[in-house]
C-alpha cells in the first residue's frame, strides 16, 4: 500500500509538470511497466484527477485542469500521523515553520473525511504544548532544508560558523547527517581543513554557496549518531566534566535526565553511570544535586572537594538557623496627629504722629 501510494504521488508529480508524457516515458521514470502505468492512471482517475490520454504513436498522458481537490492518498492512520507531525512542528525550534505547519494543517483538514477531521480537530483543541521554551534557539527553515539537501546529495558545504563567544570562522565540510534534540538541531560533518569529525549547531550556520563538489561519504564517527551528539553536547562541550554513579536504574534515570543533559550507561539493575558537564564545577554541583538521586563521584576529585565544602557550609547554616532567635518584626509607633499652632492676631505697629 505504501509503495503504491508513493508511486501514485510520484506519477501525479510528473503529470503536474503540465506537459504530455508518453506511457513509455512514465514507465521509465517510475521504474515500472507500461501496463502498471495504465493501472496507476486509472487509479488517479478514480480518486478524481482528470488524466487525459491521447491515442496514437505521438499520444500520451496529460493532467487536466479545473478539477476539485480529490481525497488524500493516505489511509486513516497515515492521515492522522501527518496531522500529529504538523501539530508538533509548530514548536520544534525551526524559525518560520510553525506558521507554515498551521497552513498545511488547515489544508489537510479540508480534504480529510469527516471522521478524521473530528479526530484532528480534537487533537488541536485539546493539546497544550510544552515546547514554548524562551531559551530555545531557532534555526531558519531554509537553512535546515539546505543542510538536509547537501547531506542527501553528498555535496561539500561552505558556511560561516559563529561559535559560543560570537567569533565567526569559515568552514568547508562534508555533511553527513542532521540530528535534532528537544531544543536544537545539529549538523554532523567531516571538517576538511581540520581532518576530523565536528558537530555544529544549525542555528549558528550561515551557508555560503555555491556548494560542491560531490564527495564519497565516509564511515560515520559512530553507529548511533544521536548518542554521539549527545555526548558532545552534554559533556565534551563544557569546561567542567564529571562521571557519576547514580543509585538508580538507567531506564528510571532516563526519565529525568535528557540526552542533552548527560549520557547514561547501565551498570546493573540498580545503578548506572552518568557522564555530564557544565560551565563550572559549582554549576555542575547544583546540576547534580537537583537530579534527586543518590550518587557517588567517580571523577573528578575536585568535585568531591566542592561537595565536602558545600556540606560544611550547609551544616553551619543549619546550626545557626537552629539556635538563632527569631527576630520579632519591628513595628513603628503609631504616627501622632500633627496639630498646627493656633494663628496669632497680627497687630499693626503704631504710627508716630507728628
């Protein structure tokens, strides 16, 4: 079903070029027999597309104009899945795609059968998004599609890259894959000048075409690119790094710790390793405490020293709070009314007579 639907969409795309195609040309483009093309054309006509056919050696197929929009070439589950994807796309950190997703969703609802339209409407009306994060960095949709295109076509990519400090460098890479997290998009690519794999935040990439030439894709730096980027984002990108043993199963810890906050490695049924990082050891200490799990510090030793110092400081604060008297609030005395002094009569000075 999916293969047939995909071929019908491809056939429709060819016919929408507003030129006449011979059956042989369509069969060659689609990789099927002329008989399959004839069956697919009949299927499009059943769906409401006016496909005109002219007989003879010079004849062919052409899509007519002025037809009403026919039903989608999707089954019920596929149509709802597309609606869910469009709904989610409104807040996925891609600049400008939210409005486009709303327009596409509106068009989708127009051609959905009534039973599916009700399901999609319920999805829109009774869903609250948690994706509106003020710290989310957005990437321009055109940049994202350009990065995806050069990955697909195996073309070298030239771009200006802005680092964390705002400095800009020129890069030439062999793009491999895009990886998205809950907040950002990343490009995994082979840096030609540095002869090594690098991960770039897509919102800091400014493509500088023309791109190319084509290249032969290299073996990626890891089989699991999501985990590879997660390690880079959660640990290698930070000055302060740590390895902790959490007293919790990895599956349970994964519900609280996102891939961008740390990389989890199962140890046994009751514990796991967490590799994480932060801008400083003090930030790392707060980050670890807020996780809510019992833990042991594997490395670095400096983190254990910071924890001991924080323990002593907190202990002293508790002791002082236990013995310090509670100061009563100081109440200002009630203001007394101010009475103006009584006015005294003014007597004009006597004038000497002559």
